[in-house]
């Protein structure tokens, strides 16, 4: 029997089978919230159930909504028995903290040192483990349930010893702003303590991803705070939701889903949010500026805000985004601090990659690069070199950011000669570990994203993240004087604000004449049948993010390519 000592993020006990992997996992889009089964076709645990197992992964990755899936699993008794990480992890840990604070459901969460985690991942790891606090016992047979660790002190006492509270924090904790703000700050303090944050800081705005309906738990969370009289104290935008609120009946969406998703959105609107309903808040007039501290959730939005806008936010999990909006406070950690924005690896886009990738990729090279860079970087902020002469557009960087956020757990990147802070780190180019991104690596990613087993295309899906005005302008040119095949659906998701702007600019005339349908409020990560016809075997998209998630989320094959290739596919019988 082996014994390992880790750092306890959430205390508790567990004894169960041990599932180990060296690849991070996004619970949103990667794990079925109803069963605990891994549905990510790209992950080595695909097809296995996490329910009742002790899961050991280096870190989480991908979507901020993983915290809502974690809470759904806890409340439906399908959660892992415990979580073991190599890196301090925010998204899944937060789901556990919320379950513990609001619903008295919890599991142990432990972080091991890199060397101990590597030992755990050795060629023949013991198949069982038992956890108590930060202690992990390994065995070749199921161990007795450990003695529970001592009860932890109340949240305020636990965090006050490690976090310096401002007068504002003390005021909120005393209940002066009401029970909702008090509870939100208690959760925030536990979250901040798990990050080692010395204090909280003030932010100027929030973007909430917790408005996505993942199941009963996401609704119960909002109902719990609304019942306390919750009111946002910051300008707050809402992410895409699970339905098009104006067209759900026309689209054939189940009335029960529409009711629950609509109630969830209404609860956050009642708390004071703006009905923006977009996963691309950086396209709004309210987008933050360079150096502005904000509290954003949604992985692509966070990555774009940090990397391209030069704003400062952590990759906040769902639920913490709500707590930030209720208090105006956020942990002084991660990308809010200079050291959290410092690159940890230099990724060199080898000569010829931009023009010598897989045939016909065109502007699809940017989401492909983002996907590959994220896989290499993982938890490290990368400095990407070799793209200086490419002059990527804002739409290109949007696609890069979304793909990077899918495969990495890091909340930002720097691109030499392109992104606003990259020049600060020029001296590090020769000091950092340098990894070459080769044509072979890019081709492997291309093949992974093209999962379809035959050439058929029944649906072209555009707008993940939400289509921007400049993308409608490009599509209008490609669609001009053409008509899609009757055998292929073309659907674009976007925000109401972008729809109105594109309409006013005249871009929708040729797009709609082409036969495309435009859906607002929701996005492809929340869309299933009947919007996706049951007859569709394969879809085509120019989004690396959706190409990654779609096989597991909607059980369809994917063709990934450029926008022009998507239009051509729509015109083929």
C-alpha cells in the first residue's frame, strides 16, 4: 500500500476505484450531467462513468460551465467520489464548494505535487484509493471508509485568518447588504482561499455564464439566491442561454426545457442583469478596456478579454460569476496580477505552418492554431511567436481564443507582434521552454477535428462563439447570388445586438436569400434535436470549439473547415 500527502482544497473522506489520466477534462461538453459518463470523444476516458470513482486528472480545462455540471452530478448522486489534481483547479472545485455551501453535498478535493501526481500516474497505478483530508492511500483492493477529518470552522473564520478583509468586505459579511450578498461573499472567500489570494479586489463589471440551463441544479442555485432578495451591484451581462426566447416554439424546442431555461434567465434578469444573451460580450459597446479588472465567465470570452482586449479577469467558474456580480469583489489572484499574466512557455509557429497547413484551411488556420497551442500550453500562459507577419483580424483572434479555451486551462495567451501585452515579454523569448508547433502537430489536430466518417453534410453550423458583424459581412459576399441545397440546413447563432447591426448594414439580405436561418439568444453548445434534424449524420463548422464538442454533445460527425468551405458544403447535394 502506498501513501501520498496532498493539499486539501475541500475536506472529506472517500474510498473507491481510482481513475487516472494525464489529460485534463472539461466537464461541460465532456461529461453527461445526468449520468456522469465521459462523452468527450477526444478523451482517453471516453465511455467510462465517473460516478462513484475517485478521478485523478492534472487539471480541468475548457468551459467555465464545468462547475454547473459538477453541481448537477452532486445533486443527482452521479458525482465522482473525490477529485485529485496536479494543479490547483478552480472550475470543478467551485462546483463542489457551492454544493457544500448551499446544498450540503460535497466530495474531497486534493492537489498533489507534480512528482506525487506523476507517481500516481505510473504505468501500473493501484486500482483503488482512500482519501481523508489531504491523505491519499493507494491499494490493490477496496479500503475501508476512512475516519472523517475534524470538522472545519465556519467559512468566515476559515478565510479571515488567511485573507485580509477590507471595510467593504466586513460590511457585507456582517449582513448589512442582505443575506444574498453575505452568502455570495462567503463562497467567494472560500474560493479565494483555495487560490491563496491575500485579499479581494473591486471589479467594474460581470459577465454571467451560470444562466445556461444544465439541469435542476443550475435552476436551484438561482432560485436560492433570488429567494434571498439578490440584487447585482455591477453592470452585468448574460451569456447565451439554452433557448431562443423569441423562437423556441417555432424551432420545436421542448416546452418543459423552454420553461425551465426561461425561468433561469428571468431570475438573473430580476437580479439586475442586462438581456445581452451572448457568448461574445467583447462585441458589445460595454466591452472592457486595457487594464480594467472585470469578473467574466465563459471560456472564450475570458481568453479574448485577457489576451486581445488587455482586460484582467480570471477564468471564473459558473456561480462565482454570480457571486462577483452580487458583491463587486473578486480574488486578487491569477490574471488580475502581473505574475498571473506572465508567459510560462514559448510556442514557435514553425516556418511554413501558416501557409503550409492542411490543404484549403485558409482562415481556418487560426482556430486550428488556437486548438493546437492550447493543447501544448495546458495550464501555462503561452507566448506565441512566428505569427508577426500574418496580421490576424479580430475575427481570426476570436476563433483562436475560442479554440485555445477549449483545450487549455490557462486564461490567456500572448501573440508576439499582435496582442497588446506581448511586447512586455520579449526578453523571455530566449529564457522560456520553447516548443515548436509543427505542420505534423497541426495536421494531427486537423484530423481530430474532422471526425466525420463519410463525406455527407446535413447541417452547416456557424456562430460558436456568436457570429460577429464582420463575419456576417464576409458570409454575405460568399452567399451572394447563390442558394443552398434543400438537403442541407444552414443555421447561424448570434446575439440580438449583432443581428440588429448586421440587418441595418444590409448583410442579412444575401445571407437569408441563400437560405440560412439565424437564431439568437442561444448558441451551439446548448442546441440539440429538433433544431439539429434527426436525419443529419454529419455537420460542418468553421469553429474548432464546436468541432471538438459536437461529437460528444450531439452524437454527430464533424467536418471542420473554412467559412468558404462551409458555404460550398451547403451547396452540395
